[in-house]
C-alpha cells in the first residue's frame, strides 16, 4: 500500500487534489453519508504492465498486527493525510508534503492547526476573535480542523449518493470512469482496511490471502467484486450525539477486461498532487491569513519554507475574503492586495457562504435518512444484475467473463432490489 509520492499539478476552484492532465479527465467523488456508493476497484499495474495482486504478503509470513498486514496491500490503495479548510476561500488538498524537513513527521497544515488550537485553549482572551471563529462548531463544521487520514482508490463508479449513474442524453444507466474515490472519514477508512486485512468473525484473526479477508477479492479483473459504501447513524455515548458509522461490503462479481483496466489505471504520481512545503504554506495563507501562518510556523522547522511573498503580506496585514477570487493566482498579489490587521478581541468576521468540498466529518443526516443494511437497500435503481457491462476497447477472450457474469447474476438475485417497472 503506497503512502508517499512526488507530484506537481494544477488546481480547480480551491480543490487541489487531482493533477491537471491533457490526456485524461478524472472524476473525483467522495464517499458521503447521503446515500450509498457502488464502486469497482481496479488493480494497480507494475512496470511490465501486469496487474498487481491485492496483497503481496509472502507465503508463510506470520502477521503481527493490522498495520503489518496493510503494508503488503497493493498500490491500488493510496493513503495520504488530507485537509478540507473553509477559510476566506475553501482549500481541499493533500496536506502531507513531498519535502518535509529532516526528522519532521507532521505537515505544515497539521502544525498550523495545532499551534492555533493550542493558543486558543491556553490564551482564550488574547486569541484573535477571527481565530476563534475559524475553529468554532456553532454553525456546522469548523473552517479550520485537524487534517486527517484519507484513502484513495481508482476504478469505476456505478452508483453514488444512493442513485445509479445515468447518461444525461439517453437516460440509460451507465458508469463513471475513470473515477478516483476518496474516503475521508475515519470510520470509512477503518472499515475498508479492516475488510482487507481481517478474517470474518470476532476473534480478530488476520487474513493471509485476499480470499480469507472480510471483503474477499475486490481488485482481480475476473473475480473482483463490486464494493458498497454506506452509513447509518449510531449513538455515541461519549459525545452524547448521533454519528455516522460507515460500512464497506462486497457485492457481486463484476469482471473488467484487461484493456479497460489499463485504460483507467495511472500511477498515483500522475493522478494526485502532493505539494512541496512552500506551495502548501502559501495555500494556507490564502485561505486564512499570512499573520496566522507566521505565528504558527516561525518557530518550527517549516520557518525556512515560508516564502517572501507570505512574509511581506503578513507585514501589511491579513486578506479579506473579497480580495481572493481565483485560487492559485500569484500569491504576492493575492495576499498583498488588501490590508486588514487582525487584532485581539476583534469583532467576529462572518464566514463566507460556500458549499464544502468533502469535509473530513460530513454532517450527520436525520435519523430517517439512515441507510438500511446491504440486503435491505431501497432505491430507484434497477436490479443489480442489470449493472451496465464494462465495454471492451479491444477484442479479448470473453469465455471467462461469461462464466463470471453467470455467477454474478445468481449472487445478485439475493440482493432484494426492486425490479424495473
């Protein structure tokens, strides 16, 4: 399972997760509390163009713990620290950096959050009101929150938010590919990793091969299964509130031709953007304020990574929301285009009204919106056996595929979905 990489790339309205490419358009979707998602993962391919196995665990190796098992998972699963900030303009990016200072295991975004959060708790009266507002939960998710673990997978999206993918022109059911699916909540990530590393049952036994794990084989081209991400509300006794608990389950066998899978897969270097420290710090300064960045990072190893543009802008004052219009614009012009000094005990600054881009903690739906179990799904989707077939892009031997589809139809008949009218 790959966890680091070097990349560069473009941006799109504050969402800096994906690379810009002239050759391929990626669809980015996030597993959310609203409705389930059906997804077919595809395998990663090695330098020889061969699909990697779901796990490369050596035969006879004695697993010690789940983390030990995870490190042998395929590169099809990519883990990275990610942040969703909603300051003066929204910022959604992978927050771990490609060039951290030596012996530093925290990202600039993590250090930034920790420093401001500590100052707010230790010196509540001296802390600028704007900083209080950034971390407040009074009106929904905070603008500034702790960056968290996220998992990314490449493949084919068949249903999202409880609805099938439909061609807008024909109205017929179709699929979305190539898609990067993002898991940002801790329970979704934990459920997927548990499903890939543990055996079924409550004894906590680790699986040595994919066929033994809870989810089974989900990336093999011929016998890989569709996986379903869903959620339901569960009472949290400690927090005294309902919270979304995510579940990952394996469904039907869904064969994918080799040529199609190769057309989807890209090395993560070409898909996701993990920035360098200076670039990441500039984006944080754009979203919040250069003064806050100077305060949080000046006494850390990241101090040398703060650009002159951010330092000059901090000397002039912070930036109001209206001064930032296009994310990724020249940082010196953007940050220095206006000057409004942040003073202690300042009047609250109204948060900009903007739709979140995959917040780390999605807002919980009402109890009535909680999803039922996998075998009790109610939706307007046709029978699962009618999932669109993956079309071949070059002629291949379909004999094995037909056998797989026959098994799939038998399995899908047990999923109790309403028939198409």
